[in-house]
């Protein structure tokens, strides 16, 4: 019987189990394959890459590139194995998916402190602690029990994501700040006004744009509260102007009148470096989103930190239902890791599992262990799961999750480089002062050689 039960042998679960076992904690890793698979899975290997084989951008000025470098330094299993099975992909970090999964599986199965059990889990086990890392397609009895633990209103079975725009790419000669009817006296939104001709051209382009076809395993069932914008537009040419693009109560300071329609952007981060396009979840393909959304006045040169999507997903409302350790507030000792707690993407899932494993291993030995500071990309990712948010949605890592640099004005590239340098200094301090210090007290060797190949900044 393991000291910790980990459910799910995807990227988050294997990373979590590895970090625990490397620190002397025995683990029972429960994986439903080969007895059962989700509709997205095709292999019996662990850490299966079900969609692409890419871990996305490699350069440090990319948020995910920064995240990967921090993971390398922290001894991530996924990053170490990924380096061994890397394939050419230009500026991206891509791997041979079959060899990657096979190597992860081999290492997990060979670890003397990890017991692999192949069975379907349809309820939260009684053992504590337990880590649930069952991914975005968690369903059946286990999903029902999680819903019971958090309240059904805090467990989403469908994911609607709107694009996020970099603040410094918005043209404020066209856009203006205001709240509807000036309520509260606070100009809380950035508003992009459209006249009738601009609105009609936008709707036409929206309807004609190429859309992502649903995957075979997706039973597309839209909720009225998160309809893709093109679905709303198809209901009639005026639908959007009476919905998410309604102009009432918003006076354009250039004309002194309400515009024909308006696109509202809501501040995404405390520093105001990124803005969310309110109500603009979409199934348009990514190049089409850039083309169509740049038709909006004020967004002609928009840089997108995240593009929109609508897809099947199971995740909890983390800021409301998880504590500071990523454990359920209503079920002490039940931790969540990976996409089920609201991170998005291969790398983010592995990073979340890694941090839960490190922190839990230390705390089981009564050693104090904090997550990395918010100035790091790892810390920013955890902050996204903890920050109060009335409309919490899963997200890839973004630079807006990390506090901006104070002081002199810099262009975007210089700003990203400065944030990256600060993050690397702070992750090294965290690794030395917290992780390595605790690992030494545990009597375990530092997991892996974290001084891997350096990563280019461009």
C-alpha cells in the first residue's frame, strides 16, 4: 500500500508520482488503461500525447518557454524525457510522442517506490493523501463524486474560452475606456466601437470564417451562457448587437453618441497588461481568429496572448473550491493536479503535477514548503488557480500571470527578457532555499540534473 495514491497516469499524474518517489515517498499510481480509455486515448502508454506532439514555443520570451526552463531546473521528468526524444520543429519544442510516452512508462514502472495498478476508479478512494490527476475528460462516477464534493455549480463539463489581447497592442485612438452607463464611476472596460458598416462586415467575416470541426469524441452541446460567437451570429444579423456587442450605455467620446455595436474587453490581470474579449468564445481556427478579430476598430494590430476555443472539458472552479495546497476544501487530503484544476496544455499539466508532488513530499515529512514565488512562471500559473475570479476558466500560461517590471519604460521584447531574468533568479532562489534545503533534510539526492541545455531567448 502506497503512502500516496495518485489517480491518473497522464502528464500530471506521472510527474507527481515521480517527484514523490524521488523524495522517498511510496506511491500507488492507479491508471485505467488498458482496462478502459477515454475517447481521446489510443495508446496504453502513460503520459500519452493525445493531440499534437508539440510542447509549444522554446524561447524564453514565450511564456511556455519560460515555464519549461523553470521545470528543467526543478528536475521535471517530462522535460528530461522530452529532451531525450526531441524532434526538429523550428522554434517549438516537439517530441517523438511514442518514444516519449514509452520512456515515461518505462521509468515509472521501473521505480522501486511506485506501484502501478491498472483499474477504473469510479469514486474518490478513502486513503489519504490522494492526488486526482484524471485530466479534462474525467467522467462517470468519479466526476459525479467530485461534483458532489465541490458542488455541481463549481464543476464545469464544458469549456468556453475567449481570446486575451495584450494591452499594449490596443489602439486607444479608436478604443475608449468606460463602464456601461458609467456605473460605479469606474471605467472598467476597454470598448471598441463599430459603426453599422463595420459591424455588418465583421458579422459577414465571422460567419464565413473557417471553423474547427468537432472531434469524434466531442458531443457538441452548447450552453446558452457560453455560446460560440459565430453560433449567436448565425441566429440573425442583429443578434450580436443585442448580445455581447450591445452598445447601450456606452458613449463614444469621439462622437458623443452610442455606437452601432461595441466589443468590450475586460482587464485580465491586476497590472492591466492583458484584456479578455468579453463573450468572444469561438470555434474559428486560430489564423481566422486573428484575421477576423483584427477587423474590430482598435484591434487592427492586436497581439493575442491566448486565442479562443470551445471544447469538452472537466475542471473545477479552483479559486472557490481548492485551498492554497490545491486540495479540496471540503475533502482534506484530496489534491487535484493537472487540467482538472484549471491549467491548460501538456506543459502546464506536467508542471502542476510536478509542484503538487514536490510540495506534498515535503509536507508529509512535516517540512514547510511553499509554491514558487509569483514572479516565476510556475508561481504565476499557481496564482491563476488561486486568484479570486468570478468567471474562472482554464488557461495556458501567459506573461500577464507574472507581475510586470517596475521602473523605466521598455519595449515588449526587453520587458519579456527582464521578466525572464527575474524569474530565473527567483526560481533558483526557491530551488536552493526551499526545495534543495528540504531534500537535503529528507536525505534524498536532488532529482535529475537540472542543468540541461540552455534555452535561446529568440
